[in-house]
């Protein structure tokens, strides 16, 4: 059965992306990634509040940066409408009737940055490395066998995998050369197939420098060097762009982006994304009481946050999956919609009273209630959402103590369950489909489900979703799963971020895409 660019889901509304497609001259001859002696090096500096903890694609979600920084690529790629197409494989991949045997043909012109040709055997070794050295592979799919014959790669799965090409587009499956010494991959990066190779990585500052891959299979790389500078201080990112220290900044704050509107010196790329700002509530502590979770959900005025605090740059959340997708934002029922009077009544009737007169309620057992709310500032909305939650819940008589950390620390805390509440922006459509996200964060035993939620009903829907091929039925099952999460008062869905890249006007092909994986390419250049 042909699966050429098969659409699993499509965003119903995507904001217009402003992408400069101006032609760029070749970057000149170079050795080791440098411009020739007679030409000035063409280099860019990109500021970002997001960065990796290591350069190993299997650690945490560091594979995202392997792809974002142009170091590695995957067998398939997500398009802007979340359909999937071949990247390192051709588009004519096939599958048997029960969706257990997928056959791919590797492109014949791809080489790793060390000059080694990419064969099906090396692709097989890379995929096997995911399951031998990583931890999250089974949450995507479990291979029964992977076979290689020349440029033909055959993946047989233990159960039907109707959207396997989508899953292979996740950066966790970045194809790397595993035949080289990988003992220093965390600091020196993998040998990938992308347009850039790692020059340096500072594990303390997270600054990463990449240089052009002279052997890149996809054509001439237009810049010699890109430096990714990491800081979660939003004012530093904005001022760095204004001062010229940065050529581009990822995700400029909603309070600052107006400074770059209608300015000849800058270009802005905006894109609707699959992201949702999650407010996780840990059921292993005080929030194991659903009444308390319901009261919190009903007291938070998310519409006001988006309109007044986030300057209308975000859409107020309701469901797990963004309002810009086909997954039921308008039709699903939220029993915990904004209703502050109901929230107060719930707590009063459950016995949450201010016993000692300090303005904050104690638990029905008379114990102090103080919720640790963990967040990070790498995405500009996080601090605003956390502080607004603290202020509003104080009015409800619930004490919230804010705790800010860097992004990687918060990811680690999410995995360990070291929090009462935790705010994180996550791409719920990382495979162009919600199955993997729901499995990872909400299914019983999911690698990031450390907050104690378990539902046999939810798990059963997810199990059916995993083996269902019909796109329409998949959408309906995803909606069923979302409704269960709403009914169980599991999580705060604060808002749906709109992503952006602000660049100098002479910079082209730095992109903000709905998948949020792809930042730079061989086309990235100075005009």
C-alpha cells in the first residue's frame, strides 16, 4: 500500500509564515568549515531560551537540538501541515495490509559528515542503537526485526503501527553513524547527515557552535558557521537582537515582539504550533484530592491571561490538543471551565478552611497546604502563567510557592515527580499525531507520567488508537482520550503558544515550523 505523504492530521488554521526566500550566494571554498582566505567567513549568531543538556540525541529530548542545529536528520520529515514525507528515505515507502511490515528505500546520495555513505545497514544500526541505549523507544513502537539489504530497510513491528513514518520523524530517531567512537557524543555530538557539524559545545553555558558540513549531500551550505547562544533571560534575548549581537532570536517574548513589527531591519516568522502549555498537578501529594484539582482549574481565568497578560499572542487553553487542530476544542466538554464561585464552594464543602487566620486554607485534616509550583523562563509565557496562578490561587486561599529552574532541570523534575505543580510548554503533536504524547505523559507507566495519574479507560482508548489506521477514527479516539482527561481533572491546559523567529532582514531561511524541529538548513544564509 502506498503511503506517499499520507496525511494523518491537518491543522485547520495556520498563521501565515513570513519566510524570506531571497537567493543566497554560495559560501565560498573552505576547509574544516571556514571560508577561504580571500572571503570573509559567513557566520550567524542565534539567541534562544531553549537548549540541550547534551548533544546525545537519546538523552532527555536532546535529539530536538540535533535536528534544530542542523547536525542530524531523520528518515522521514513532518511538513507544515503535519503530513509526513521522506527525508533520508524516498517517498515510495510501503506497508503490508496489517501495518506490521514497513519497507523503505534509503536515498542513494546521502553521506554522513565523515564521508561514509548512508546505507540501510547503517540506518538499521542507528535505529537499533535507540533501543539498546535509549529508554523511550518502546513508547513509539517496538520492532520485532529490522532488516537491511543494500538501500532497502524493512522494519517489522510487534503490533500494527499505522503511523510509523510519523514516529520515525521524531528527532529521537535521528540517524547517526554508530560505527565511530561515541564515548564523547554528549559533548562532541554525533556524526550525522545534516548540513552542519559540531565545532564546540559548552555543557555549562550550553553555547553550541556548528560549522558547515563540506560533504553535505543536499547541496552547498550557504553559511560557514552558526553559534547558538542560550539564555533564559528574555530581556537579554530582546536587547541582543536590537544591539546586533544576535542575527536571529527564537521565540521573542509577547511583550517585546511589537518592537520589531513593521521595522525594515527585521523580519518575523510566526507559526501556529502543536504546543500546549501544560500545568501538571502531582496526584502523589495534596493534589491527589480531585476536589482540590477541580477548584484550582475552575479558579484560573485563562482567557484573561491570554488577552491581558500575553498580549493576545496565545489562545486560551481548554483541551490537551491545540485549538488550531481537528481534535475537538470546540466540541469537548470542560466540567472545570472558569467558575470562581463554584471553586470556592467546592473547597468550603470539602473542609478546606483557614484555621489559623493567615489567609490560607489548611487541608480537611488541618495540615498546612503549600503547593510547590516549578517552572522555567526559557519560554516567555511560563513566568507570567506561574505568577498569575500564584496570585489568583492566593485569592482562593491556596498558598503557592514558585520555584524557577532552567529548562533541563524542569524536564528532569517532571520525569522524577519532584513538584506539586509544574508548568511546561510541550509539543503534543510531535509526531504529527497525539498518540505518542498521550502515551508518554498520561498513559499508565509513561516515562514522564510521574504524577500518579492512571485510568484503565484512558489506557484502553490509547491502546486502540495505537493500532488504528483510519485517520478519521484516530481523531475520534484522540477526542475520547482528551475527554477522559478533562473529566478526571488531570491537568491545566493554559494556552496554545504561537511560535516565532525574529531575524535581521538580511538573514534568510531561519524558520519557525509547526513541528518546531527545523530551525536551520543548507539554505540558511545572509542576503
